C-alpha cells in the first residue's frame, strides 16, 4: 500500500433468510464500483456458512475515497445492503482526507493512519 492509497475492511453478518437479497445488492455494488476510476480493488469474501462477509476495498487516494462516498454505490446501495446485513466492523487504513474521515466516522469506521512499514 502506498502512502496515498486507502484501504477499507468491512465486516458484515448477513441476516437470516436474506442471502438472496444480499447477493443481489453485492452484485450491484461491484458493477457500480467498477465504474469508479479511483477504485483499485473491490473484493467480497464469503464464509463457508454464507453468513459472514468481508468487503476489502482499495482506493487510489483520498479523492477516490471521497468520490466513492459521494457516489451511487454508497448513496443508493449501502442502505439496501444494511437492510440485508448488519455491520460488524469497519476499518480504514490510510489517510482518507478530512471530509471523508468525517463521513466514515458516521458509519462507525475506525481509522488507522500509516505509521511504519515498507512498500515497493
């Protein structure tokens, strides 16, 4: 991860009986995120029991994070996603910028600033 890149890890628990609804929204979020130029990765990972899910998102920089947060995936699809699943944790790694940090805090995200490491 470069100093400009920002990574999200979102933990979700799918509501009982809501997998099909959840899956449909996930497909729409992938399609929408694919259109965002600063979105470098947007990967959903599913537990074997199909109840827990992790979303790993990587953004080019703070501008890309803000564009994502202001775009249709977050505005229109996240409410539908949260109707089918509960948020179990949300971590942000990197500097999303002050405005995005405020928005992310509203979602309950924990922000972790770069400290020490190695990138090649």
